[in-house]
C-alpha cells in the first residue's frame, strides 16, 4: 500500500514540475516577444490597393408562399 502512495506522490511532483516549466517557458517567450517587437509599422512597404470584385446579379428564389 505504501508503494502506491509513493508512486502517486512522485507522479504529482512530476506533473507540478512540468507545469512550472511550461509557465516559465511561456513567461520567457512573452518577454522575448515584447523585446523583439519586429519591424515598426512605418518601416513596412505600403500595400497595393485591392481591386473590387465583380458583382454578380442574383435572381430571386421563388418561395412557396407566392401565388
């Protein structure tokens, strides 16, 4: 019976350590993302304006309520 309790405790400790490591990685990634920042918006090349799509005329669909 003692062996099962020990295994459960070890499993729980491993789970907590894994959770702690994951939270640490997330925090580090967040810090790295905030410090890099990427290219400023002003430095990016302007995009070409999009051309409007052709409009398609639709035919009304008859309903059962019309005579």
